[in-house]
């Protein structure tokens, strides 16, 4: 087992999603027509929603790259709902971590839609989306959201989803053993996209792990976040916004930039 990481903040107020300070905004809601884009994992998705209702959601094919599937999926989604890009008033996109290429593609598409249409851009962590997709938990249960980061690491972040969405610890990359050593497995519910071997190790630790179909970074979960907590994800300057990758890409490591 690797070194233990002290993760839990202990007593005191937790940081809010994406605001990085104590306390939380009250949910105010976004009711306009909103397009959501997630490409943080192999199984990406796009969704369209308005007034708190998901109009439709499409899952991207795992047999093709996100560069091949996301734009056609957006076009199909708009046609199916009788809308066009000009009707969009907001776009919410996954901010990372996850697939470097996938996150970059979604970010570029989101900016490309917002610039000509004037739509407002929102972005949330893929790990926050995992927590938002974890329905039916006891209100007191904190969630450790996990994504397989490869290279024997995972991305991890901690959240509480009720009575308000709070970030208990910020996203970081470490080995699964380090994450488990830094938390009390009996006090946390774990969720996310993991290989079978990583899932088995979480279960062996004695932690509660949600099944694979719950707690995924879905586009519909991004819609839920923007409807409930828009100020956590609003991007003031889309032209200069960049996703949060948490760690360097393999290409950057090969170039010796890290």
C-alpha cells in the first residue's frame, strides 16, 4: 500500500462545487434551453433540457472517437427535438478530469457553440457529475467520486449532495490504495467509472460501492448541476477558459514538461 493521504477536511464548512471557499449559494435554477456535453470517459453523452426537464439524451458509441461522434450526436439531438443551435441559451460541459482528448473536444465544441449563439457557458467537474448522478443515497452519506486515470491511478473527489451540493475535497490523482487509506471506507459511499479490478479492490476495503450504472458522468447529470447550482459552474470568460485536467497528459509527460 502506498503512502496515506489525509483527505477529509474534518470539522468546519466544506467548500462548494467549483467556488473553492466555505459556504454555499442557494439553488436558483436555470430554466432556459440548455445543451449538455460529456466526453470524460469512453461512453460520452449529450443531452438537451429545459425548465428542469431532460428532453432527450444520447449516449455516444464506444466504438468511435468523440471527435467522430459528438458533433453528429448534437445535430441529431437538436433535430429530434425540433430545435436548432440558434435556440440554445446555455451550454454546460464537463470540465475534466478524464480523457484528455475527449475533454478537449467537448470544451472546444462548447466554446464554438457559445461564441456565435451568445449562449452562456457552464462547466462542472466530471467527478461532480458522478456525485450528481448518484441518486437515492441517504442525505448524510458523503460520496467519493472516482474515475480510472490509468497508470495505476484514479481521479478522486469528495461531495455531499444533500441538503445542498458541497465539495468535501477537491479533485486529485493518486493510487486507489492512497485514496482508500485517506478515508474511512465505512463512512463513505464510492461511485464512478472503474475497471473491474479497481471495483473489486474498493469492495474488498469494506466500502459501499454503487453499481456501474449509477454514478456516471452523464450529460443529464450536468443538466442537474446547472439547474440547481448555476453559479458554481458559470464561466465568465469562455474565450480564456480551459478544462481542469488534474494531471498532465501522456504527451506532455513524454515531452518532459512535468
